[in-house]
C-alpha cells in the first residue's frame, strides 16, 4: 500500500512553510513516527513523521521549497518487504543508506548543517545519546583549538590567531537568506512601528524585599513543588495584578474597536537558536507561583530544543521580555502586535538609594513599559508601572489585595 507523506494542516495564521533537511532518501526504510523532514514556518519548526513503516518510494519536493497545508511531499510504500523489518537491525542493509537514529533536535541539526559537520563525529551528552547544542559548540571549539599547518610558525614562534589569517586572505562577504522566522520577526516589528503610536515610560524597583523572600523560602518551595523559585513568577504575577487594575493595558485594537480581554495570556520572550520566540502562558491569573515556574521552564526547554508547537506561540494579551539576562541596563521594547503593551525587565545593579533619609545600596532594576498611546493614556501607563513596582517591593500586597 502507498501512504502519502503530507504537510500537516496549518492554522489560519500560517499559510505556508519552508522544507528543511530531509532525513531520509528514496529507498530508505522508515518506521512509524520517525522524523522524515523538517518544516520551518514563521513560528516554529515542525517535524513531519512517517505514519506507517515502509520504504520511501518518492520525494516530490526538495529542501528549501515552499509548501502549503495538505501538499504531498512524498510516498511511503508499506508493501515492500523491507517495511516489515524497518524496526529491526536488518533494516540497515535493505537500503543504500544506513538508517540512523534521530540524534538531535531540529535546532541542533541546523547548527550542525551550518557548520558543515557530521552528527556522528560529535560526542553526545544528552539522554539516550542525544546531541545537544553544547556538544556541537564543544566540538567546534575543539577543532578550532587544534593547530594546523597554516597557523603554525616555521620558526616555532606563537601562531597567529585564525582571525588574523582570515584578514590576511582578503575581504569576503557572505550572503545568507533570512530564515522564515527571522523574516516574520522583522515583518511584525516593522508593522508595530508603522501602525502603533508607541511610547515608553520608565521606573525603577528595589528588589531587595523580593530577593529576601526568595532566599527565605527557596529551599522549602523547591522541596514542596519540585521546581526552583525564580524571579519570573514574581514579575508575572505582579503584571497580572496591574492588568486587572488597568484593563486597557490588556486590550487590543481591532479596526475602530477596542477589544478588552477578560483573561490573562502572558507572552514570555525567549531567545532561541532560531531567533526570538514568544510562547504564551494561558490563564496566568489561575496559576500558582509553582505553576508559572514549571510552565516557563517547560517553554524554555522546548524553545531550546525546537519543540514549540504553533499553539504555544499563538495569542497572548501582554508580553514580558527580560533583556537583563544579557546585561541590558535600559531599553525600549517594541510591541508584539496586536498587543498594546510590553513590559521590559533589565539587569539588577547595586545602586545607592535614599531610604528613610539614609543612603544605602540596594539591588535596583529599571522597568520599561512600551504602550500604544492610541488607546492607553500616559496616566494609566505610569500607574500600571507603579503598581508593578509596589507589588515587587512589598510582595505581601498580593495576599492582602492592596
């Protein structure tokens, strides 16, 4: 029987995708649920898997081709004798190419391909022999640390670094097409600049009370809930409290209407190998601190491994981005359309502040709120940020509802 390998049904917001690397060739044996080819959309990388065991009979598209929902990418023949043995070691001799296990995530495979490496040459450290990003980086570093004939001095003097050799060889330009995700990020950011009346207001927050609370309950929290107590749960809960008090910040514009959302789906900006992604935490007002920490950790791991689904990145009424993890002291974040506001966190620094008439050092952070001035007035934006500041500087406010 011939089984078609099709592009999965994509949501309305995603019309097409770009085929990545084929992991099988015509004549290769496959097993059910084995990844055959990657599909890069403007949101995520999807793995298209075999629905049945068999042998690849034909392939209709090449890597880099643009495909749409429902298109047939190839055909799997389940009647070939090799199909019955695809799950056994004998399957390795059925086709001209050895069937190798799926050792790496799409993001890691892309990194391996871009550096012209072979996955079999990289020593894995992940579970079940999986190759991780750190393994690839270590392999690249080990290769660059190995002296070569072109970098050794004839007189035994210290060799010139590779960068010097590259400059001596001439000036080169390298043209690389934008990934679909990068192109989509550029499109959305430009859309925000062109359509929204963006304005940013700032404040600073003394994080000592929050950090003291974390230090007091960190061990008990982790022991009870099995997850570490981080900063993001505090900031996320503080943001939800402020959104409740100022619903217009949680709203969006649709034509000539303002759409108020009575739910709180918070996007958390995460940097991945493929670029910036903003997975969404749903109904955050109903989540505990432990739930928030688990969800954020799960989303971060899936973003790193290229396992985020389209549903993870769809929707959202408000976004939080933390440039502080990269050392940013101050920034003006750009809106994530169609949302009307975004909160920017920054690096924590010990700075002198005046408390009760005395100058003392405190762990301070600048907060930035970029908002769409078409529907959010400056008064609401400033008071929204002050609410977040007050909750973080006195976490007990959340318990008392003040």
